[in-house]
């Protein structure tokens, strides 16, 4: 039996804040996992002999599956119950973490990360899609800020706890620690979150889902493999062509559908389109940054895993401060000004970071890391809230799924493109004169591999060259990040609406949502 609760009544229901607590527990789990792997990658590269490309796949296997499945995940939640799908997603994430903890080689780790991506795809869009149903426009920004802060809180905890685990246990412990976190999230959803759904939402289209997964997977594969094979390699060119065909077929199919899974009409709304674009470009910058930073802190500056995690705190601290302070600043100056200014600050931090040298030391790094966190927080929170504010309540799942899909596409492309740029620059600049060809090739795989070979051969010159080559590559990556953030800031300043224009709000005022009485 179901009870219909109107939006205005839901806003007055004090249970919504307890429900937000369940969502916070879920997002904390994903935020925790996001950064714990980044810190573990250098250790895993050494223990498993992973190349830079394989490290990119360990990060991107999760992100590609995550991005490809978020749209159907949002629709599944709309149709069959958002709480039910959230719990399912956390259970899958827990199972994938167990597989990762027991993995014996790189390929099993990549497979485990992909499986975890299925769980993450169910959790993230549904956690966001619940917000417009639980909170009105006056409270939604605060709720988005709390969700963002939960993700941000997981980010510094991940490196610190992960670093401690790596110093005391094997690398699989960074997967195993997700198990109790996911279990807590499941319990919180069961006990605190009411069931909401929209049975009239569009059906999941298996062909569109397949086109999304294969198109994105092919694109990411081409970007990651291009530095080693060559950008003009026949296979790479074929992969790019196949990705273009698959993604074009997806767009054409969805445009012709009567009730599309990928709702292209949402992109016609200026507020949704450009807020989503700003959030996507910000994720492009942050994901690339988070991929290149841990090897610099660990291999170049010589910190252990725990020390690396602690040294990421300035960025996380800046992000949390900005996420908390974004709402009153937006109320004073408007979302467009705050998003644009946040992206400019992010660009400044990246350009400042591009001046890092092998001898700069951590003091300079902590400065631009702090600024990076502030810029990212002040750009992503109002951009996400502005995009969510345009969604009609009856398309909350599919709309937030589209928003998060595009954000994660930005993250996946950021890791793939910027990681490949770093790999290419590092390999070209590394001095391997005098080394046998196979050894030289292995040293060019990553800065970790170069340091391992330098330690075995007693070559101080190779270690110094590896540090110089890596920092130079990181500088090039940060320069590209800075340019991307400036472009995003310019687009936001020119094209974002001055105020949040909730297109779906008027048409959905008084809209009902289904809440099962057993959860009331």
C-alpha cells in the first residue's frame, strides 16, 4: 500500500534530515574510496608491476562503468524505488571491494574496480535524485552542500586511513576497509531513508545502455593506450572512430525516442546545460590533479603512503571550507558570479602549481593545493545546485543521472587524457642512456618503475632524471588544467543565468511522489 505525500508536506516532514543522514553515509563511502585508491596506486604499481597505463585503468575502470550506468541507474530508482536501488548499489560496492581485496594481479584489480563502478553508479545519482523530492528550493542548496561536504570528508579520510593501512598491511586492505563503510551505509538507508519512486518514468533501454558503455569504454581505451602505441596507430584511430560512431548512434537513438533514457531536452535548458558543463570541467581538472599528485608526493618527495595522505589535507580542507561557505556567498552575489569566480581561483591554483619544480618542496605545494580546494568547492556546489534546481520532480532520477554521467565522463576523460599526457611527457624527458632496451622501456612506464630500477642499479642519475621528468610532466598537466578552468570560467560568466531559473519547479509544484507507508 502506498501513500501519496505532496511536495509541500514533504518539506515540512522532519524525517527529511534523518534521510539526508542516510545519504551522507552512502556518499561518505564513495568519497572515501575515491582517494584511498589514489594514495595506494604507487604502492600497487610497485607490488604488482603496473605500468602508468594499467594504473590509469585501475582508476578508470571504475569511472567508465560508473559513467555508463548512471543514466539507467537513475531510471531504475525512479521506477522501482530509490532506497531499494541505493541499498543494492551499496551491496554491489561491498562485493566488489571484497574481490579487490583478494585480487592477485592487475587484471583482477581492474575487474574489481569495474564491479565497484556498478555499485557506485546506483548510489550517486539516486542520492542526488532524492534531494528535490525531500527538500524545497530554500533548503536544497544546504542539502547539496551537506552531501558535497560528506564526499569531501571522505576524501581526506581516505588517504590518511589508507596510508596507515598501507604502512601496516598489504595493499588489499584499502579495498577491505570499504566493507564496514558500505555496511554502515546499507544500515543507514534501511533504517532512515523513506522509499520514493516515480513508476511513470521512462523504461531502461538496454541498447542505449550498451551504446553508452561501449562508446565511453572505447574512447577511454583509445586515450589511455595512445601514448604507448602512438596517436597515429591504426588501432587507436579505429578506436576513436568507433567511439564517435557509437556515441553518435546513442544521441540519434535518444533524440528519436518518445520517452528517452537520455533526456536531451534537459540540455536545451540553459541553466541545466551550463551548470552541468561547469561541473564537468571542474571534475576534469580535479580528477586529473588527483591522479598525478600522489606519485609526486610519494616518489619525488619521498613520503610514505600515510605521509602522502596527510599532505593531501590542504586541498581537502579548502574544499570543505568552500562547500560549507558556498550557500551564503551565492545568496549575496548570485550563482553565476560565484561559479565563475570559483573556476578562476581553480585556474589560478593550477597555473601556480605548474611552476612546481623537483626542488620546490612541500610548502609551495601545500599553498596551491589549498587554493585548489577553495576554487573547486566554490565552483562545484553552486553549479550542482543550479543544475538540480532546473529538474522537474518527475524526472529527478533521469536528470540527476544525466548530470552525474556528464560529470563522471569529465572525470574519466580527465584521468585518461591528463594521465596519458603525463605518461608521454615523462617517457620523452626521462634519460635512460646506458640502460639495456628492455630495462629502459620498463623505466619509462612510470616514475615508480624508474625509481625501482634506479635502486636496483644504484643509479642516482636515473632517480634524479625520473624526478625531473615527472615534475615537468605534472607541470604540463597543471598548465592544461589551468587553461581548461579558465575556459570554463569564461563560459560560466557569459552563459550561466543570473539567478537559478528552476524550469521544472513551476510545472512540478504540488507534484506528488510515492512513499510506501511501511517506511513512514
